[in-house]
């Protein structure tokens, strides 16, 4: 048995004697002080229960724990009533009532602890408020470049509201990179998720937007070069940090690497090169090679002027040279239909992925160019595909809550649970009262018949 079950059993054992004493006195019609104490304590316990549900940020996480509190609310008053009524054994009765009270408090704390627990992620406390339970939370985090030494700006992490509601679960993760020039912010991610509605936002993965540039005026290739050990940073330092700091699934199917423009090319390259890390790639408006605008300078500056060396880092070339039989890949490629420069490059990368055996989605956003709506709509398309898959496989917990509907707000759900507890306690009390009164009436009429029978026999 678990701790809660053992405490409940201990409470029941401690309360057994005073409960028996209470019932014995009640049976003899000498229990008015005891009955008053019991009723008053139970009413106070139920009022306190309702206040807890009203004031707790996530009362829905109490679940069955509220019924443990209800059990305590039913048993402890019996012990207290006995202490009030007892005369000869007052010291023993008070001691037993005090012990029962401590056990009751212990049960209450353990049973409904999830409803009161704070949420900590990446070593930082996430406030649990009505706002964060609906919209999630974002925070800045620093990723140490332990293996790479790459100097990056702070990353930004999106904590989904569904995880805040159920922090004992794990979630998928998306590692995102913005374009050049650009900042590692969550604006486009949040716009995309909000555009899909509350349900998708609630079921969202952790999204970590990392800095693959170092500064807005830098444009390093997504490989280890004189510009920095960027590939090591993205394929080792970042995943290592995610695994150690975030409650994420360890299954590669639950990991995605994503990017826009410069970040899109990085995502396609990293996905192609390291299929052991992530099974999903999101490439939005990404070039087909590092330093695409000035490929001749990029080749000369970072790859010693060697075309063969340079092409080792083109996503399509890596895909063509790799076998993904043991690591199935999913690629989502999006470009603006009105983007004269990058649409064809994204399409070529998508074709290469398809030829390499990836499961590919390609979409040219009608009437849109390189950025803006293409980025938001592209991310929305990707999340709209991946989140249902993760829900289906159980990578995202839908958060079934005791007695509640899946879409029921946390406050309403908690009130439903507590109302069920209050109703159960009330039914138990009324049932006991009905049995008690019924038995007393039966005894009353039985005793009235006895003298009449004796008189008849004597005559």
C-alpha cells in the first residue's frame, strides 16, 4: 500500500475506539454534547474543504485525495466528540483525539499535495495563476556551452499550460532557431499556437528557442568552423541541457528540431545529420546550403575553398548520403508561394528528404513571401500535425482528471470533486442518522409493548 493508504488505515484504527464509544453513548440517548461536537466539526471540515477548492490554484489535482480528506472529516469528529463527552477516560480520549487530528492533517497534506505544489522547471519557479494555467509561461534560460564553447545569447522557453496543470508528466520538445538577423524569442511560436485555439495550446510541447547566431550581426554556418563550434552546441550542448533540465520524453519521436530562414537550414541539416536525436524536422523558408546568399565567400572563408568540403554540409547532400531505415524521419517544409528566392530551395530540400525516405509535408503558403505570415502559418501547420500524433502515442498526456470532463476548467473540476466529497460525507451522515433514528423508534415501540404483555399474562 502507498503512504496515503497506510495513513488512512492508521487513522481508522486510532478512531475505532472513540467511534465505538460515541455510537454506544448515542445509542443510550446520552450523547447531546457529543452529537453537537461531531456535527459542528464535520460542518467546519466541509467548509474548509470548499475554501481550499476556491483558493487553491489547481484544485483539480486533488482528485481522489479529496476523498481521503473526506474520510478524515468523517472519522476525526467522532474522536473529538468522544473526547468532549468522555468523563472517566478524558485524558485518554483527548490524547486519542489529538493523535487522530495529527493523522488527519497528515492525510490531508499528502492527499491533496499536488493541488498546492509549486512548479519548477529549468531551476526556475513557474507561477501557478489563472493566466499561466490558460496561456502557459515563458522564461529566459542560459544554456552552458560545455562541449562547444559557443557564445550564445539566452534562449527562451515556453512552458505549456497543460504541463503546468500536471507537472508530474513529461512532454515532447521542439528546439527552434530563428533567422538572421533575429533574436531567440517566442513571438512566432506563441502566435502560431494561439491561432490553433486553446486546446492545441494546452497540449503544446515545450518549445525552446535557442540562439544559433551569437549576435544579430553574425551569420555562422551550422557546422564546426572558425566561426564557432555551432554544430556541437546545437547537437550536444543543447540536447544535454534539455535532458537534464526539462521534464521531456526521451523518445526521439517526441523531439523536433525547427527553424526559420537561417534556422530552417540549420534544422534541415541537423535533422539529416543526427536522426538519432530527433525524428521531426520543421524547415520554414530555409536556404539549401550554409551562407546561401554569399556561397562563394562562405566556401572560401569556412571550408578552405573546397567545394567538396562545402557540400558535406548541404542538407540535401547529407540526406542523399544517409540511410534512415533504422531512424524514420518526418519533415515539414514550408515556404511562401510568392518568395522568388527561397521557395525553390525549400522545395528542393523537401524533395531530397522524400527521396531519402522521409515522410514529407510540403506547403507553399499562397500569396506570402519569405517571412511574416509564412513563419506563423508554417509553425501552425507543423504544430497542427505533430500535436495530434503526440497525443495519439501518449507523448502528451491529455490529463484525465477524476470526475471531470477533459475540457472542464481546473477550478470547475476541483469544485466538482469537492462537491462529490461533501455529498458523500452528507449521505453517510444522513444514512447513519436514519439507521439510528429507525433503531430508536423500533426500540421505543418494542419497549411499550412489553408492559402490556406482562399485564395480560398476570391476569
